[in-house]
C-alpha cells in the first residue's frame, strides 16, 4: 500500500517525499522558549480578569445604591383611609 507522498522506483522501493522548506515544529522548539512566550499573555489575562471583576463589583454596588432608596424622594402616604359618606 502506497501513500500519496510515496513513489516506487527500481533503486529504492520507497522514496522519501521531496524535501520542503522546514517549518519549525513545536517539538523542535525548547520548552523554556515556549514557556516564556506563554507566560506574559497568561499574566496579562489574569490581571485583566481581576480588573474586570473589580469593575463589575463596583457597578453592582453603585446600582444597589440607586435602588436602595437613599437617593429616592420620600413619599408621604396618608395613614388613615379617607372616610366614606
């Protein structure tokens, strides 16, 4: 069974595929280099999540103040019902 990249010749039963320009594969790059590339985005992401969490918490507290009633006017309701004739 032959794969599309393999050809048959008389000298060698299975030729290797033609050489292509080498693209760096993850296995060729040392782990320390990959770790250094990933560290900064992770730190910035964690910092961003913390900042957004604080912003959402502050917005929630501000909306609570609006609906708490401290800033709303006092409404005077009559305590006794009106007398009917």
